[in-house]
C-alpha cells in the first residue's frame, strides 16, 4: 500500500515531505513512525487566513510573515487546515498518554481480533534512572550504579519474555479467547495505530510531549514528529519553534517585577511578593539564574 | 491558487475527484461549493480497518464488502481516515445551521476585517411556500397564490438592496467601523468559508442535512456534497446510501408488531400499544401505508 | 469529601440519585463506580427542548411524551444538558476501550506520580472461555474444561503477583523511577479515574458498551451505569431503552423484503438479493429465526 | 422552572453562586445572562487533581496553592471537572462568534419553530465609532461627530423596525413559512440559548472574548460571565486572572533581549533583530513604553 507510487494530482504538495512518504523512521527499540498521507502545506495556512481576514491580510504580503503573525497572535484556525496521517508503533504505556489528545482520529490494532507480537520496550541502560526528588513525575539525574541498571534491564526483559510465553500458552495450548489472554501482557508491549490530526492540534501535542516534563519515551516520538513537521510545513515549523515551543507565559506580577529590575531596583524572593515556587519559575522564565544570587 | 496545477505525489488519489478539483459547483442563486483539497480514498478506509481488525478482516477479502460491513456494523473510525476541504459560499442563515456540526475546521470570511458583497439569497418562486400545519419546522405543500409569492420575492429582494445601501452609506459616508455596520445586514446575505471535515463526520452531516426535514436551502448544499462524495469514495458512498441514508431505526416494539403481522394478525393503532405518533412513524418506517386502512 | 453532606441548593435535583450519591457500587473483583456529582434531571431535557423548539413543543405537553419524541427523532442536543461525574476503578485494558470515547472529561490516577496498588483483575471461572469461531472479537460458548479454566485463573493470578513483586523490587530496592517501573505491570492492573460526561454522549457510550459485542468486562461497568441512569433520569432512561438500545437500524432493502413477506411472498437468501451476511443480519433484526427455515 | 426552589442535596455547592441562581443579569440593551445550573466548586478541581497526581499533590497542602500551581503549569484537566449552564439572550452577530467555541453544549431558540421577538441591538451613542486605522478588526478612538453617531443610531433603529414589519407582514398577512420569513431579519436581532460548558473551556472562551481585541459587544457578555465565575470558584478565578488573563506569552528572543537590557545594554528596534511588529509587541508585553524612546 505504501510502496513508491507516483500519482498525478491537482492538490498542493510538500516536496520535502513527499521524499519520506511511507519511509519507516525508527523510534525506541522496536517502534517507528511512518507518514502515510497528508493534506496541505504552508500555502494552505495562508490561503485559509486570507479567506478569514480578507483585505486585512493584504498588508502582510509575504507568506512567512503572515504565518509568524498568526502564530504570535493565537489565530489558530488556519493551522487546522493542514492534516497529517501517521502510522505509529509504540508501547502501550506511551499510547496511554497519546490518546489523551482527543482531537485526533485513531485506528489501533485490536488485541481482541488479532494476536500481539513478541515485542516489548526495554530501555537502554543510559535511560534507566532513579526517581527524581524534585520532580514527582520524572527521572533523577544519573546516580544509579551500572549493576542496578543491568539488573533492571534484565528483569524487564526476562519478565516480558515470560509474559509472552504465558500469553502464547493460554492462547495456543488452552484455547483461551484473545481478549482475556492479552490481559497478562505488561504495558511495555508494542501496539500500532493510524493517527490522523490537524496541524494546530499537532502543535498542541508537540508543545506538551516534546517538553522536558513529558516522559522520555514519548519525547522520542514527539521529536521524530517535529522533524517530519519541519519537512512538511517549514514556515509554520519555524513560527511554532520561535513563538510557542520556546516561548514562556509570564504573569503581570512578573512583568512588573522585571520592570522594577530594569529600573535598577534590587529584588529578592522576600521582597518580590512571589511564593517560593513562583520565584523559582520567574528566575527560570526570565533566565536570571546568573543575575540573582 | 486553484488553477490546473499538476503535481507528482506518492499519496493515493481519487481519480474522479481530481477531475473536479477547484471547479465551482453552483448552489442556490449566488452560492457555490468547490473542492479545495482531500486526503485518502476508499482504499484508506480499508487500510485503517485492516490495522484495527488485523487477521479479523482477512475473510472479507474484497474492499467493497469490507466497507459495507464497517458501515452496517457502525465501525465508524476507519471512515475518519479520509478528509475533505471545501470552499463554500452560502447565506448566513444556512451557515448558522452548518456550524452546529462541531467536529469540523472552519475559516469564515470576517465582516470585521472586510466588507461583505452585495449578494443576498432570494428564493425562487417555486420554493416560496406557506407554513406547514403538521411540521412545525417546515413548508406546506404549495397552496400560495403566485401573486403572494411574487410579493414575497419582491419584498425580500428590495429589502436586501435597501439593507446594502444603508450598510454602504454607514461605512463609506459616515465612516462607521465595519463590525457595527454589518449588524444591519439580514441573515440572507452571503458569506464564505473553508470547511474541512473527515468522512465519518461528513456522513453524519449529510444524514441530517440531506434529509427532507432539513431546511430546503441547506439540503441543496448537502445534495451537492453527496455528488462530490460519490466521485471521491464510490464504495463508501454506496454503503452510506444503502445502510445509513436510506435506513430507518425501528424499536423492539415495532419489530414485535411486524412479526405478529407476518404471522397473520390484524393490527390497528388501538390494538398496537403505540401512541398515535409512534403508529404514524411505524407505518412510515415499514412502508405500510397501502396495507393498513 | 464524599460523606453525607446535606446542602441547600436552588438547583434541580434527582431525588433517587441523591440516595446513592458517593456510595460505592462494586464491579468485577476489585473495581467500582461511584456517583460523585451530577447536573440536571429529566426536567432539564424538557427545559432545553422548549427553548429550542419554542411554541413547537406546546402540543406535546407532557414531559415523558416530549422526551420520547426527542429520542425517537434524534434530537440529541437537549440530552447534552444533563451531566454526570463518576469515580471509577477499572483494569487498564478496560480503560483503554473507555478513553476511545473522546467527548468526556477524564482525570486518571498517574503511575508517574504515585505507586499503583497490588490489585489485578482475575476473571471468575465462569467467565473464562475459548475464542469464538464466528465472532472474531468474542468468547465462545462455554466448552472449556474446568481444569483448563482453573489453570488459566491460576496463571493470571500468579503472574500478576509476580509482576507486582518485580515492580516493588525495582521501585523500593533498586530505586527505579516510577514511570519506568510501572512498565512491567500487566494491563489487568487496576487504575482509577474521575469521568465526567453529558447524557447524550453517555447514551452513545452505553449503546456500544452495554452491547453484547462489547468485551464482557466493560459490559459490567456499562450495566452498572445503566442502573445509575435509571435512577437519575427515569424518563430519558426509558426512552433510551425503547428507542435506541433495543432498536435496530434496517436498510431500505430489508424494509422492501419484509413488505413482500407481509404480502405473502416466500423469500429465501437466494431470492432476497442480500449477501449471506446481510441475510443473517436481516433474520436477526426482524426476529425471523422461527419463521424462515 | 427557575423560581426560588430550595432542595436538599448531597452535592457540593458554591454558596455565593447559589445567591444569584436564576437571577437575570442584564447585558446590552435587551440581552441577559442567567445561571441555570452548575456542577462543582473550587474543591472539585482539587479533588480531581489529587486523583491524578496522588501523592504528588500532598506537598501542596492548601487548595488555593494547588489551584494556582495547576493554572501556572497548564494542568488543565482538573478544571474540566466543573460545569456551568447559562441562559443567554444575545444578538445573532454575537452568537455567530460564540458558536465558534466548539466544546460546549448549545440549545438555541429556533426561528423555524417559533416567531422571533421584535428586539434588536442598537449600540449606545458612546459605543458608535469609526474604523480603526491600525486595527483591522476594531473601532477607532472616538473621533466621530455626535451628528453622525445619532444618524447611525437612527438608521439602525428605524431599519430594524422596518425589517420586523416586513417579517410580520410576510408571516401574518401572506402566510409565509417561518424558515423563509426570518431570512429578512438583520443580524442584530436577538436570539436566546442555553449554553453549557466546563470551566477549562470557559476560561479559554473568556481569555479570547474578554480581551480588548474582541468585539465590544461580546466583551460585555464575557465580562458578565467573569463576575459569575468569581462568585462560583473564587480560587480558580484568581488563578485565571493572575496567570492567564493578565499573562503574556513571550518568545525566547524577547527573553534574551530583556536580559541584555537588564545587563545594561541599550537596545533599539534596529539592533534588536525583531521585525517592527514584533518590536511593538515586545514593548507592549514587557510594558516598556516609558523606558524606550
């Protein structure tokens, strides 16, 4: 279905994306992402914006400038006019985060209809880490002994094998229905899906999942998709990186504090009126670590 | 933007739909529909279904049969894997029904940014009719005198002209802001939008809006879109017509009544246990008008 | 948070639902459903319909009659005006079906933030069954030996215990981050969520998940929710049961066949023009098993 | 339906919101907002967050602090656990902006079923203004003569009267069906709806529609709703005002520029590397008008 067909079309194309269409991009140990289909390119965003804003867009007569303007000002609907469809292979625990993005279309492999393959995600040793003390949902910087890491990798690997043996035994030797046999499989087993989403909602997904607070494994997928988006809609990609991915939201209070500092005032957490958490976030957002002792 | 470009693509195409790409299909007196872009064809539905149901779909080895099966059994997600983008010009009162379909992407012409054109929907004389007595939301069969029809058409037409004059006067002579000037325009004024939707949700739209209970004017648009869908995904179109558009939902009570009749029992509204409304709907759903006096 | 508070409110209430508010309704071996909050009752559906249809609803002057009418005619928006919030404990493999209903609000227990409990779903012996031959996604009627059933239950149970041991060991002895340790847990482990949904979308969920084609385990939850809905909105519940849950969708072709039979014609699959699959569905929909040899 | 009922409930209440339940809050000349029903209060947000983040939320042991944290960090799902239902009377042109918020439930008065009232929005003289030169979608600061304003108000008012006369004539004297007669009415005619939405999506609505770039008339509604939200969920309201409504999103480039300025560098648009539009936005976001000549 996804060999190198060459069709003629009257639709707009994205020349760079065409080059990787249907190619498998490996992610993690057994996963992948593959672009199955797409609709639109940078010009589709501009086209939709010009319908909405009519004469209002004439003054911004360059496509890149208009796309930057739309992104900076939160005019999101023109980005909904591009759509992409991906074939993705991923562990179930990653899938469970993924489906929380509700504005997408999904067809997932069904373990009620079919038998799952013997493929489980086992993290590389360098990605095995302790619980972060400061981040309740994250990994600590690397302090774990390599013996412990090896033991963990071995445990995960052997236990997954064992799970698959039990699964196969119940299916094949005892004739158990697939929908019950699969309940023994751990959430690191791989599944597959077709996933179709518009560019605006994809950017929302990427902002959350290519973020350093997302679990490492879903970040790997999000980063692979960022590369795809760069090929597909290069202007929109740049606008996203500059004005959303690398942007921060700052409160009026922080703007006021910053202004006082610009006017020469010395500020500390105590005099700032901010809570400790907010102060830490202020320092980080305004990149002031080296300026405030 | 929509001239006859010819691009090479590795994506699947719909050969018949390509032929009308960007062509303007007239609807009502000043409206139109134009296919701007699309994603997928019948094979995309099959492709997604095979991912979901895996081995479960092997036995239905023909695409048309599988699509019929999916439609009959309400397996709707594979139909979400096709997407279409239309450019539509339509009166505001039609647009107001249209936007109630929330699972679509819209960019509408903004009368805050730009000046609206002097185009208003005036129904043909044959479409002007009295209020239906039985259908609170519909038109009566044609009983109105042609004098009355002509007066109505003249009223609508002259009043729309007058509205546009006032609009232009306030805009041009008094310098009123567009966002206030447009508040004088009646809901029969034309607007435009880009509308993008997946095939499953489009079928839902078509089932409601190509229905005889929908207002005539939106039916015209829905019927034009049905023709487009027939070209785009002929198998899915046939399945939709046979198993959804021309299907009826019947209650257990009606199935039981029908069975009694098949077994030779005579049934009337009084003996049926149905309310008058239900009985009328039963006769209609089972097409029994000529069998029950 | 959910003890027997007694507050005064100016909002409408559902007296029967109030009685079970916050009470835990057990489902499966360790699961439950608990009504946390709700908005509206049958009168809220009527109230919204009267705003939409105005004078058009005057003739149907009884609430139950109006609700039946709305349900029969697919006027779904008034049902969106009621909302319910449930606290649910369920196995992950059931949760994975559940989240496919996208028009709901979810807060799920996070295994990145917190440690999961040692609770796994093990089916009762009577629910352990072989793969259905005719239904690719279902269980066979009970042919399995009780020895095999016991072996399966034992395997599932022992393996789940083992998984939890490994999980605890990696967490506690090796200090592994929670987000990786949990990847070893099978999909029969229990999770919890708050789930909030409007009545229209809940009915959609119930039609699919209280259906005999849904996996038995999610049916248990759907049936428990049906009981809740019966207490909450008794008129809407009855309308749903009569006109949607126990209704069937039949094609024009089947209506025509049925009419021929009513007129005395003998029909068989060969003469019907239906495919074998459609014929089987026709017999089932019209409940004709005992009338056609 | 909305008189002063007093029911007992086991649900949480919002004591301040109860006081205005069902009361009509006037907006514009003929419009209003009325709280019909609601679900949840500040504690519901905390409750949902504690399910999701479990032990992870223990350290933030105060409700207000936790709600602030959730808002600052974009943890939006707990806010979806509160829901409100409003009865709103508003001009059609405002309604047309309103429905673009798709994640809400709506029942609108139907002009196919019922006759519209003779009520049209006519702006106060002080709100009548010319087209802004710098803002393509806005009003200019007040330069218009009071004669012109009066003429505009008179035009709008007289023309609306005339439209209603024609509407009534076609309906009553010529018996035209309602669905066509209403097409003559201008978009300043009032309509009504029930509108139900969760708190997260309501905040999104408020951020866009209580913003100074929104049309003045919808701002009036948004501001009235802000007052309602303040009574309903005071902690969430404060968090919203501080961390979202009054926050700005700033790009990495602007953070870097600001840092240079903090370090004593002089920056102008030419040396900044920003486009003119970005520079203007930078000055505005960081409130630097008085610091940069």
